[in-house]
């Protein structure tokens, strides 16, 4: 039996501002925007070329959810945006106004830089180091 995480809930203040950020600044695709009645919508976005996980942009309701916007991981890096071309994507994101919290750095696992989304959640832009096994060479 095949299993996988396909959708992660991402709390937002407003659907339209979140769609604009994800599709504009991050270059994500809008997969679905379906009205559910009562002002609720089913809004899914995904990174370009993503074969797996999408984000469900969920408008926060109530004090507890509103307080969690921007702190969905308690101040830690929340999501990892993986790329095959770090330098190109880093430059493109910066040119579209994405706020990086540090300069790019090289770690044992690859190249990485932390950025903050429109609400302050931390993300890693990450290019994993290729290994011989990952490249198909043993």
C-alpha cells in the first residue's frame, strides 16, 4: 500500500493576499480555489514541478488560529522548499521581494538559506547535495 503526505494546512489571514504571495513571490501554482459557502474556500497551491505535497491555504478563524499565523512551527523552520538550482532560485525569490533572514550557506547536506514568508513563518530554500547513489552511480 502506497502512502504519502499530499496536503498540509497553512493558516492565512486572507485567501487572496496568500494566493498573491504564493503565486507571485514564490512562483507557486494555484491548483484549486473552490468556494465552500459562508466565506470559506478550498485553496491549494504547490511549488512548480512539485510531485507531492500541496499547501491548503486555510483562513484562520478564532483567537487560537489567528495567534498561530506566522508561528505554525513555534519559531523553527516550518517548511523546506527544495530546488535543483539554488543560485537561480535564490536570485529569483529575492528579486520578487522574498525576505531572506541569512546569507546562503553550504552545509554537509547541501546549500541552504532561511527566508520568512508573508506571515513570518521560516522556510529553508534548500539544494540537497547530490551523492553518487542519488545520481545513479554506486
